[in-house]
């Protein structure tokens, strides 16, 4: 389990769009916007945080992963290069038709251990057609600028829209690394 924060006023890699897809429209929303599993579960505004967030996380942890994924991240200068091996176990073919993507969220480990990491760099790469039960290899890179190499961390998320456009996204699998 990993808790990370992203600036809603400077969204990266479509993550805020995934929150709104999960929330649905119309409606008024209030900060904070909380999302689990790429928008499968969302929350808006003041809540009984311990109860609501714990339930969202517990529900997520009970769900089986819909893919197997291994990720190697290598820093080369001002880039993080990712090599991903993804095995689809979702029961459907992953492709552009269901917006299947790999997203890398990059952050620096906070100096203050009680702080939540803030995503500062991110990018998304499409998952090309991958049948149920099949495996595919993907590579992509994210510019990380001058982030401190000793504190730079990442998470790569594989997600898709199970019911197509207009429905919430869902996470297939996620892997984090140094």
C-alpha cells in the first residue's frame, strides 16, 4: 500500500481525469479528492477520514490483481527508463478500446517521515493489444529533471476502463520502486 499526493491544480498524467470519471457528473466536488485503484473508488470533501479511507483501502486490498507485472526502473541522466513485463489476467483484451495504459508517477521521498510524498513528474504510455492470458513487454521513459537521485521513487500503474469510455478506470496492478 502506498499513499501519494498530487497537486489538483497541476495534474499530471491524467490522474485527476480518472478521479472525475470515477465520481461521475454532474455534481459539486470539494477538496480533498481521494482516489483508490485509478478511480474505482473515489471520495470528495470532508469525511470521517479514518472510516472512509480505511474502508476504501481495505476493499481494494481484498480485490485480486487483474495482471501480473514486473518493472525495472533505471535512471539515465535526467530520465527514468522503465522496462515493464505485463501479463494480462483481467478476462478481457487490453487495448486502446478500453484505454489500457501504463502510468509512471515519480516523487521524492519526503525528508519529514510524517509527510505524504508529492508526485512531481509523471507520464503515461498506452498498452498495445494484449489478449487475456498473454504477456507483453513495454518500455517508456519519464523526464525527472533535477530530482535528487537518492530520494527519487516511483510507482508504475497498469489500468484500464472495464466498461469502456464513460466508465471509471480500474487498476490492474501497480509496482513501486526506488
